[in-house]
C-alpha cells in the first residue's frame, strides 16, 4: 500500500513576507499580504499555508487600547508597583481574562475569553506604537483566519489554509514558542492513532499538533524585530478541515494542570 | 545601524534525511546520517542544523529494554489494569522518573532524571520492534548531541549544531509537539530582551525558544511513520553556544506549575 499523503517525509520551506508596512484599523489583512507578495514577486501556489502573527490582525480589527485611557484598579496598581510593571497593562490583562490561573512573582497566567491559557491574556505593547497603546488578541481569531482565507481566495482564486499565531510561554520550559490561536482551512492535528509504525506496532497516543508546529516554523522565519509579520509555508501536506484553533484548547476536565 | 544577524527574516528549509535504515546498538549516529546524506546526494553546508529524533540515538546507545524482562510492581499492575495499559511500560515510566508530577485518568506526567517534565518519562514502544521492546530517553542527550556533532565534524570538516528531539504533550493544549532534549553547538534561545522594536519600544520578556521551534519544524518535515528520523534545517541564523538543552528546563523555583 502507498504511504498516505501526510506520512511522507517532505521538504518544507518557510518564506517570510517582507515589506508589509504598518497595518491600520480597517485595513484588509488579505489585501496587505497580497500587495506585499506582489512586490516580493512571490506567487501563492495551491498547497501553500499562510501564517500571520496576530498583531497585524488585531491592529486591522482595531483591537488596540490607548494606555492613557486605561484607569487601573487599586489591585492592579498594587501588583504593578510591587513588581515594577505598568499598572495599565496589568489591568488590561486581568480585564481580558475569564479566569486567573496563576498569579505569582509578577507573572499573571490567565485563561482568556477564548479559552487560551497564556501570560497577561495576550495583552502586549510591543510592535505597536512605541508603548502608547497595547494590543489585545482578536475577538474571534478563527473567524479572522477565515476572513483572511476568503479574502485571498477572492483575489487570487487560490484556497490556502491560514493560521494566526501568538507567542506563548510554557510551564516547565524556558522561553516562548509560537502557537496557533486561529485556524482556517486545515486540520490543526495530524492523527496517527490506530496506525501502524514501520515495525507493525499500533500507535496509541500520537496526535501531532501540526498547526502549532507550523506556527513555530513561521516564528523562526519571521523573527520579532524584522517587520515581517507573516510568512508562506510551502510543502507541508496538511489535511483539509474546519475545526479551528478552538479544537486545540484542551477541555478543563481533560486537563491535569488547571 | 544594520539589523543584527538573528533579526533578519530569512527563508528556511527543512530537508528530511531519508533511507537511514535501522540503527543498532553501538552504531555511530553521525556515520549513519552521513551515509544517508551521501545516498541522497545532499551535502551538509556551514550554517546547516542537523535535527535527530531521540529514538535512533537511544537505539544506538542501547537504551532499549526488552519488555518480557520487566517485572512490574503490584502498584504498576493495578494502575495498568485500571486503564488498560501495559503494566511493564507503566513500571518503566515510574522507574525512569525522579518524581511523578501528576497521575490521573491513565496519564502519568513525570519529571525525568534529566529534569524534563513529560508523559511516561519519555518511555515509548513505538518505532522500535513491534512492541517487544521499549525505548528510554538517552542518559545524557546533550552529550549525545555533542558526540554526533563531533562525529560529523571529524568526517566532513563542517561544524553543524545538532539537536535531539522528542514529542511532548503540553498542558492546556491538545496534541504533541516536538521539543529539544539535547543541544550541541548553538544557543537554544534567541533573546530580544532590552532590544527595541521598529517603534522604539523596549522588549521585556521576549526570549524565544528557537531550539524547540526548530524541533517542531523538523517534526513536520519528518513525520512519524516515514522512516525519516532526522533532517537538515537550512537558512536559520542561530547563535553559537554551549548551554545545552538543560538550560531549557525551567528551575522549579521559577515554575508556577510543579
């Protein structure tokens, strides 16, 4: 029997999309990406995956907050003073949270309205406007991903999966890794359960979070200071799917660490 | 001022190393990789990074256990019976642990002797010999990575960073992602702290776990059923370093989730 398509070892490429310029509220992220691709003389091809850091999506969706309009609560002020943080950012982080998961030594880990568990509810002042504003996560990143996918299809006739990413910390391991917060047009997982390895052993627990691995690959290609907030991944045989990034969130009752 | 080398957006490639065949105890992983590269007509170049799944390293280092020689403890037998698991694998997982972090609903999360927090201490029966043996993690994966790096340098004159990887689950998110358990010849992190973004905002918390992101990229390229247990990553401007993967392990006192 032929190996199924998603088993094959395949060469992959991550090509950063450069020269996108500043994204403003109301801009179409799809159009911005396509214009940059044209300038770069890079043509999207069937099978490509477009990965976009959430920050430009949030900016386009006007999910930014002027910090001088934020009135931090007394509790946020106390916490911020104790750890030398910006009380307005602390206040926004708590405000954007459905639940505070841990709060210790200046670190606030929250569960966001979407269900993501991350530091500061994803609120961040970097790569915005020099510290005057903070960016929130998109209200519905799966919907944002679908809109970008549709926008690209409309203009090019090509259907590419779209991933929207952010950088999250992890327990037990130092450093941030990119993760997916929005998915359109592909399965976020590659499921090997029940399949047999080349030795005939039946795999039990092998579900690979390929969307998050693609996010990591894009993060390496884009960097954080390079004004390259999106990239094209070429060569990865993903499977079509409609689940969205919400399916990556582990339900509380299956989670040993809430 | 020129952007520093590790800021630039750069095109990346992950090229799977195919046709490696079975690795036996005592084999040189470096020689096995180089022989496969020759057959594939792929030449290592300065700047390449070689990523190897730990399984072939463990096999070469004879870190396998015949399951019919394992005498599970009564506690392991009870736990296994309750969740329909193989008591011998449960026994090995507990035996390889420095500490059990969580044990619930058939899932055992442990801290290994190295300090990694993962399911079943990394003990795994897939991709070995059809279920007769289990593979343990290498005793010192950073040393294993250094040996492979030295072996490659000796035969080719080229110094490439070497990463050794495994698939770990994560709290809060479904699915496995590749992580690095051994690093030689590069810094596992890209540290943006104190740097300014294009808007002049000084970054505070941005330390990117690039070794783990490279592991993810390699995982996408290699797959799990394809007999491609290693790959070459080309184009990523990593920084030289001697820290090893142990530096990725977050010290207990800095960890909010132990």
